[in-house]
């Protein structure tokens, strides 16, 4: 019996990979600079060589799960990912399968996070939930009736681009007012410039050069009123959006994942509070907001490895 799933998380800068056993223990982990690989094939070969050189486990891999921006489950290809140097359609599954000689499966990083949460994280008891990834943007992985929802073109769950503020902030997608322009690490930083408050002038955040979302959370914790207002504003927009999403997914829980979520129970409770205000009656008090428990471990690698597990268990 081969023991390990290879989980690969392809990022714009770094690609992380690891060998994961059935308990979710990572036995070997490494990373390569995505930007150094001139072609996807050279990246895959580099990953293979690293595992072969540094472990004796290359023949113990039974399958490969890959999480990548714009990863298409059906075609097994990355399609026009804006943050990757490779252009056009990259048949990643085929390249991995040819090099490793085992089955591979691809999806986007938010879907991988959802499956990882269900197998190894804070959603083990759930068959209906949505993972919301709060990073540079906002992504979502929807598991309904214990199935990952892909949709016709593997594009389901683009919650980050649901418009929540008519005529609001410019989004990278070319439209205005998308959820991720408010509720994401980038959105929080934009709020520093754009959110107006009587307390703004006295805020410590204005003294920090290139402040990050975590600076806002840290200062809020220390009593900075302006930063607290930004967090409330972010939680309100996210909470109200999650209330609407309930209408088409009827989840038991939303699991918040990523840097902002990691800031803690406080933010999660605020999001829940705003979600409950004005949510459709039939959902009131029915939906939990949980925080991912995968932060400390390598969530991306675990999530990607979980994909192939779930796929082979079908
Ligand atoms: Zn957008």
C-alpha cells in the first residue's frame, strides 16, 4: 500500500509541496520559487527531483492534489491565472501525471482549503459548509451535501466578486464594489485610505509606513478607535454578504481562513453579529462562524493533499 498523498500549492511567488499521510501528518515539506521555473514542466520536474533526492518516499506516493489560482477541476489546467508568469492554458494535471506516474487532480486554492478543513481541520463534523479564504483577495470553497461544488466550468464560488456596494471600490475584475475590495487583507488596507471617521487623524495607523491588515487588527486590540471602526466596517460588509449567501447554500457553518481570520474569535463574532442582523428568518441562529484550525499546520499543502484523497474515495 502506498502511503502518501503529494499536496502541491502553486502560488504566484512560491510553490509549496509536501507528503501527507492518512492522519494529516506532513512527512516531508519543501518549496520552490515558482518564478524561477521558466515553464510549468520544469517546476514539476524540480518538485520530483527534490522529493527523490531528499527522501526515499518517491515510490510511496499514491496520488497528487494540486491547488492553484484559476485551477480548473474539469480540464486539469490552470487557465489564464493573472498572478502566475505562465500565460494561456497550462495542462498541469497532465504534466504531473506524466512525471510521477500516478493520478493527479487540480482545483483552485479555496476549494482545496475547504476539503482540507473537512478532512483535517475544523469542519470534520460538517457536510454543509463554506470556507471563506481571506487573503489578498476573497475566495470560497463550497461543500454542500458533502460534495465540493464546481459548477459548469469549475468556476462556482467566486464570492469575492459578488458586488456588495453599488458603485463601490474599483476591483481587479474591472467592476466596482466587489466583496473582496472590502473584506480581504487588501480591502482592510484600502479602508485605511478610504474609510472616513472622526478618529482618523489621531490613529496610530497613519504613522506606520505601508501598513498591513495585521497592523489594523493589532492597533484595534490596543484601543485605537479608528482601527476598531475599520474592523467593524469590514465585519459588517462580510457578515451581511454571508447572510445573503445562505440563501443559495444553506450551510451549517462558514469557516474563515487566512490572515484576517487568524486575528481571532473577536472578528469572527463580529461577523456573526452582523450576519444575524437581517438574515432571512429561516436561517436565523442556524449558522456558525468558525475559524480554520489549519493555520498552524501547512494548510495549503494539507488542503491540496486532501483533494486527491477525496477524489479517490469517490
Ligand atoms: Zn471583482
